[in-house]
C-alpha cells in the first residue's frame, strides 16, 4: 500500500514531484551510486539495481535468440516511417520480455537509434546509421524511437538513446581524431538529426561520441547543456560511451587526472558513466575526489542523479506492477512476418534490363556465391533464431531439382618442406604429408578467412599463438579469424594474422604457431589453388536458365567498429567470381548483401540486373525470393550516394561537406547511383504540378501538389521525393536538399494526387554573422522526382525573408570561428569547457569574413591569439584577397606555450572603409586565433 508520505511511489503524482521526494530520501553516497551504468540498489528504500545500455539497434542483441530485422541502414532503405515505427514497437516489446524474465541483467534503457548522418560510405559503422540526409535520418529516428518507447498511454516501454553526439563518422583512431565543425555544417547538417527525435519525444537519452569536436572531447562539449537539452521539454539523460571517461585523461590526454576528467564531464552534462564494466568503484572514487577538491558541487551530483531517476520513473519502475510481457512474444509469428516485410522493403533494384521479375515457370536457377547459403550477424545484431538463406528460399519456391548451389570459394593448400597445413581432429593445425586444404573467402582489403575442409571450421589464433581450425568464423569483438596472404613471389606466400600482425611459422620442434612479428622468421608456403571456385560457379551458371550470384561483405571484416574502409571496391575475389558467372550465363543477377555501398561501375555496365540490400536478418531469403519473382514491387530507395570510386570522396576526416562538395547535397560529380535511387517493376508519370502560392512569407509554408500515374502493366510502389534548391544567397547553397516524401501504391493505370508541405522555417540557413538561423529573401526551386538527380517536375517559389545585414566590425568582437570561407585551417577549442577558435594548419592559411563593414574607417584591430611555436610569427589582416589584397595590419605573435594561453595584440589599421571581405592570413602553422575587435 502507498503510504501518504511515499510521494515517490504514487503514480498519480507528477514525475518531478516523485523524483524530488526520492532525492530528499537519498544519502550523498546513494546519489553517487546512481551515476554509473550499473546503478547501485538502495535496499533501505526498497530500490533495486538498474543498468543502462541494452543494445537494440535492429533487434535485441547479446541476450540470445530474438527477432533479427535488417540492419539499420537496411531499414532506412525503405524510407518508410510506418515500417520503422512497427519494428521499434516489436523490438521494444522483446526488450520488455527479456527484462521481465531477468530484470537485473536486462535494462530498459536501450542504446538505439544511431542518428549520425552517413557522410562517408567508408565509415566502419555505416550499417548502424540511417542516411546521409539529416532530415530523413531524423524522421526515421522519430519513427523507430517512438516505437521503442511505446504508445505513450502509460510508462515508457523502453527508454531510447540517440547515438553518437557528435560529428562521428570515422573509426580509425576515433578516440584521438578531432572533427572540425564549421558553424554552418554543425547547424545545417549535424545537429538536425539529433534535434528532430528529441523535439518529438522519441528519445529520452543521448550518448556522446568517442571523438573530439573542434579539438574538445565530445563528452565535454558545451552543446550538451547549451543546445541539446533545449530541444526537449523533458529531462534528457546523457550516458557516456563505453570507456570514454577514462579516455579523457588517458588516450586523449585532455584532462590532467581522473578527478578533473569526471568533474569536467559531469559539468558538461554527462549523467551516467559507462566505465569498467559493472565495477562502479573507480568512477565513484573519481567523483568523490572531485567533490573533495571542489571541482564539482553536491548540486552537480544531484542534478545528474535526478536525471537518472527521472528516466526510471518514466519507465514505471516505482509504479505498482503491471501485467508482465507475454513470454512468447520474443520471435513470435507476427514479428517473423514483420521481419520478412522489413527485409522485402530493404531491397533496392539498382539496375534491370527486363530480366526481373523472373517468370514463375523458370526451370533451373543457379544460386552462387559466398553469401548464397549463409546469413551474417553484425556486432549489434541479435542472435539469429533461424536462417532463411537465398538457397533455402529459392529451393522452397522452385523445388530442389530446380536449384543448383555453388559457394564459389577457391580451395587452396599451403605447402612447406614437402608437407602442407592441415587441421587435426581437435582443430590444431600442423604440417602433414597430405591435406584436404582450406576454402578461401575474400572479404576485401587484402583480408580473407580460411575454412578447413577437414573440420568445416575456420582458422583462428588462440591467445598463446596456437593456430586452430575450430571456430565458426568472425563473431566476436576481437576478430582472430582473418588472415592476409603476403605474396613474395609467384606461387609462394607468407600467411599473416590480420589482427595481431604476426606470421604463421614452423618452429624447430615442428609445431606451427603464430607468435613471430618478424617476416624473416615466417614460413614461406607454396600456395596452390586446388579448386577454382569461380570456374565451378561459372559451370553451374551455364547449366541454368538464370544465375543469381550473392556477394557482399562480412560485417566484422574490412569495415566495422574501430576500422574504416580504405576503398569502395567489391572484394577482388568476389568480383572475379561474378565476372566468371556472367561469362557462363548472360542472364546473371548480381545480388549484394552489404553494410555499405560498393563501387561497381563494371557491373552496372555489363550485367542485366543488379540488386542491393543491407544484411537482412532471419527472413532475408524469403524477401529476396519475393523480390526476384515479383511478389512485391521493388520498394527500396538508396539512403546514401553510391560513388564510382573513393576518388570522388574527400579525405575521411574532412567533415566540412560544404567546402569539400560532399554528400548528395553538394556533390558535383556523376554518382554511380544517386541518393534516392531505386527502380520499380513498373513505370510512373508525373504531372499537374501546382504551387500553393508563388510567394510565401517567412512564417508560412510551401504547399505543393502533383499527380503521379502508374503507366506500366504491374502494380507498383513509388516514393515521391521533394527537394529544394535556394537559387540566390550570401553563402554557398546545396545543389538540392530533401524536404518531404510520400509513398504511393498504384495499380496499372491508376493515378494519385500527391500533397507535400514544406514549412518556410525549414528553408532557413545558419547565418554566421548573427549566430542564428536566418531566412533570406530568395527564389527557391521546387524539385519533385524519383531520386535527387531524376527530377520529373520543377517550379519556383519566392520566399519573402530578410536580407542579412553586413557585419558591423565596430559593434562587437568578431569570433574567428564565424568565418564564411577558409583554407588551411581547422577549428580548435578556445577553452576546455567553452568556445571555439581557429588553428592554422599550413603556412598561408586564411579566413574570410564577407560583408564586413568598416564604416568610414577604423583605427585599431585587437587580436586574441595563441601560439604553440617556439619562435615569433605573424598574422596579417587584408582586404578582398588573401594573397594580393591591401594589408591593413600585421601583428607579431610571440610563443604562448599552449593553445589556451591567450594574449591580446593591438595593432593600427593602415586604411579601409566601406564594405569588404576581410581576410586573416597566418604566416605559419601552429597559430591560434580566437577573435578580432575593431575600434
């Protein structure tokens, strides 16, 4: 029974009152116990333990068999918010069921969705995000997150957490690299994907990222408190990423010690520390030390503890027990059907020369390739309860006699001293007189896996360096099943373990191990291809009416968490296989299952049909068969650009999509397949475009209608896409930007009227001169089509905004980070806890500040500068050109020792009046500028 003074247990009271009541009852040590991932129980108040962080990206992960849906990027390929909402509900209900079975082990705070825009397809975690477009990412995140959270009629079903805040799109050296975020990129591209689900209430927590942003660890960014928390009318819990707190004073060396680091994170807005697994002791001791040293106050601790409790109250933890979840909901039939539907909608028909859909009476199909009869799990997948592969599904549909399967793997041997590598019955690999060999699978990047023919298991290396063939394949955080063949001459190679960099070598006693790092000590093997898998597959294809070759990536190899890709090519061995199959049968369908795009210009040119999906979960094969035979129209649309090669991309660490012309918004080249691309089995005509008004006010909306007609012979699914382009502006504008989408299901000959609306507020740019969103007076192109480059209708509308005023240089200091253009510079942290500055990276680096008003003339310029050089250097202030414009002032900067050791220099201005572009030119790398003031 609820006692009158037990306010915190009264579900009729507001959550804020209940939190305040419970906080009043807690001792200081008990409050500290709430600031770790594994929150300590408070037995005297009947409060149990709580943990954050159940993985639920596209199914419940790491807890045993559960429904596995397509990877997140595959769900996004549907562009279907209704689908993602349904999937979110299903996953949330399965999380609840696991929690009800074991509340202590399974928490209800789920770490999903990932909303980092997919800026670069080489990102190792590409599979975890939704799209390179922030608007689409935000809409899909709202749908998925609100599904995870439940229907809103009672406590949250789960508590969704957005990952990873902020500017996180590289894995290599991810904890040490800094993402340079100019203001427009930050506000127009990076922040919106996080803002949308928080404003919609579809997420209640956020996780910062491992990287630094503008020289400051993301876990310390002032954007958490100053911007992010302002997007929600509820408390937002901020949980650290795993191990990130220790990085602050360890790998990143940003803070002097643990107490300073934990204090800085807590003040920046981190509420929960994910560190040292379930041992909260070290984190608690750092916080206690920080409190004793005056680095934080009890109020700081109370604030974070109250946020942790708020989330628990919203989950219903302190309410009377409700009905438990149905125990059989995990993997239930409804979720199986939803998984199949999701997988079906995740397929994109990239090319089709009338080969698809296949006729129902096709007599013989060859199903080929390394992914034809297996499904892959990624790091955040659930455990597959069953596997419907392409081979299984097509065999079900056509019968065993109509399907021929060939894996297409090369069978190889590694010989040395008249013997060859072979696995014993217990899996230990040694040299024997005869060997059945190994099946070799090429996953790209020079990395392969090797499966023993004798044991049917994969080569791996144990901690003591023993080489064994007893593993099911890559399936753990540390991948020990990948190897590199280091060619030293024709027919001979070394075998190098990819993870450790050590070589396979024969020891004096005859043992084979993997302990040496010296290439000279490695055993030279005679490499023999015993069976050519491509030849076998081509022969099978030649015997069939249709060849379906299924290739792609392994989600834990060559592109994964901690490892980016270098190139976009399909693995060389797989490309060789596909080419051979096509040579054997012209009617070849290339099916790719992958976590990311490939550059396959040759396939688009030579093959009659090309299909892609992300790894599709347990029902992948059924969904593929449905697509191939036209049971459903091809519904998927690409959520990111497919480039012709990595040469089309900027450096992976260049986050400035505006300057580097990156993503579909700015890319000026010809993509292999554009953002939004996806073919149908029918054709559509667009017409009757009407704009609500030729001119709209800045508080209005653009209303667009058009008619879409199915002009083909089959029912079809169309995704109508509306883009805009601002024709005139004081700054560089995107070539196009997605604003709205509508799905249509149309029978042959049927038409539908499409109505789309774009709030004018969405057309605002971020103005660096006023540090706010601004709606300019401008003409905007309204573009409607089937992809970002396949535009079928266009019109113009005039937006009645306000001109951006010139910069009044005499009115206020000019922040260095408020530049319009730049060269050879990056953004840096002005102070550990706030502010941005600019660092010169090359001699001659410059910043440009357009529309700078000098009035009738200014006399002095004061610069706030720092220098990590060991000698004096200079900064020039010029007009209108960084190289040839008149020099207004030259300031000599003495070494200050550290970038946060600022000094102010005042110099006279030679001349200058009226409105100009102001340039600041740095003589050398290693100089820092925080601001300029004029008088």
